């Protein structure tokens, strides 16, 4: 099941319920627990879906701008929101778990907004309401989501540097193989349970984006380059031939073992995944990352095993050195695949996945001539200078 970011409060009636019969009032053992919200997904610009463990009625629905911490203006409510129950079929693309629960009495509801143009792509919104079952048990929920992006850019991981040595910080570099809008694309790092949602940003095929994974308080110039000026960002390691973006946090997010995932939207299709592990990966990190690794394999974003021995081998990648990074070596091949309409072969393919470790890591540099493999996809090369 996909992880769901949602604040909920359950309201249940007494643990023993009663009903009227010809003989009078008797106690029953009927289900009196509150319904559970299983999954939330965006189907289109004007429609979202919510699946529950029980048949429910949705009440008091509203959409506001903002998020849990900064609730904004009311966007939709009342008659501006309609709800229909969707009959689950295999071709609908719902998860097997959701389909099974529906057969056991659950439901999948589609919530439709009256005017999709009001919701801006990539902007944050909050859907809230009450799900009430037929026994009177209710669930108060708030689900954050982003305006639907109908022109999602095609991007893959191209480079990762996990080292931090002030003033140089960790970064993740992306390559754009298909132009479009970055709005709402989610980059996640499983080790720290971190997610970054990209703002609305039109990009063209062939561009690079560098997401710097922290912003130092002692330094200025952390500017998100959302327009055509690639020199707007002046903080350390800003890249003049790529768009710089900055995570507005100061703590460490990525390390030398992690599972990185790109999704087209929250809980949406995986665009790419990178699984990499240091030989000394801890049991704690394994516990955090292995479930996400399995999702990446199940989705096809990563070919091969979800077990550690099927990951990229990041020996030599440290948490303190800024002179080494994990670099993808087949960007030209990926671009050619995209141009030939073979985007479904890009993420996770044995030929497509091809990273090496090299010395002298700086954002914006790739070394196509260092292509090599270890097992199915990788080989670690050290000592190559930039």
C-alpha cells in the first residue's frame, strides 16, 4: 500500500451496540470501529479518489489552499464538490489490496471539483471532511495534495553526492529527457522519510536540475532558479549550467546508503528510482529503506532484486567527503530512448541503469566514457579525476 500523508481522528460509538427486534432491544456484535482511509490518489485535474475499508458517506467536504500548518482560503465546498462510488475492476489500476478490501465491504469514492482551473499545478491544497459508515462511526480526515500537473516532465536521477563539508552541501542532480512541467513531482529519500515537492517549473529536454539538500544559515544566495536566469543562485556549489533549487532545511537528509524515488505526483507513478548501499549499512537504515526498495522493484522503476545485494554499491561514498559522487553514465542513451518513444524502458532498465562512483564530484558534470557494470547494472570505479 502506498504511504498516505493524512491527519485523521476517529469517532466511534460504544463498543457494544443495540438494535430493535420483534423481541425488543438486544445487544449485537456488529462492527463499531471507525472506517479507515486506505489510499488517496489524483485521477485528473478535477478528480481525486479515496478508498476506505467500509462503505461510507462523505460529509462536510471542503478544499482549502495551503497545508496542515498553514491553512488558507476556502476553494471548494458544498455543491462545488460531488461524490460518486466507483465500481472496482482490475483494469481500473487499483492495488490488489484495495480491490480485495472492496470485495470485503470497502469502497472507492471519486471526489469531483466543479472547476479544475482554480487549482494551480504544483500548489498545495487540503481536502478535509468526515467519512461516516452506516453504523454511525465516523472518521475526520485532512489530506494534503497538490494541483494536478497535466504536462509532467520526464526526469531521471543523474548524480548524487552525499558528502557534506561546509560550505559544500549534499545534492541530487536530475536530467530532463522529456520537456514539461516539474510541478508536483515528488523526490523522496527513504532513510530520513523525506519528501520534496517541486514547484511549477517549465523545463526542456537536455536540461539539468540540481537540488541542493540543505541551506546553510551562515550563507546567503540560496535562490531557486525558476526562470531563465541560471546565475541567480550564488551560494556555494551553485551551478551555472543547471537550474539550482534548495531544500530550506539545515540538517542532513541523504547519506551513503539510501533509496531515492521520483514520482510524478504524491502517491503517483514512479518515474525513476536509485537504490544504493554502503557495505557498512546499518540495520536501522535497512529497516527504513527496504520496504521502499520493494515498491521500486514492484513498480518497475528498479530492475532486479530489492535486497541489498541488488543495489548500487556505494563503497567509497562517504558522509563527509565532497569529492566523490554517484554518477549516471548513460545520459545520451536515455535521451535517445526518450526521443524514440521508449520512455517505459528508461526507469529501471538493465541497460539504462548505469552508475559509477568517481572522485572530484561537482554538480553538472557527467562522464559518459566511464560506463561499466557490476552484476546486472553497476560497477564502482574510484580514483577517476574530473
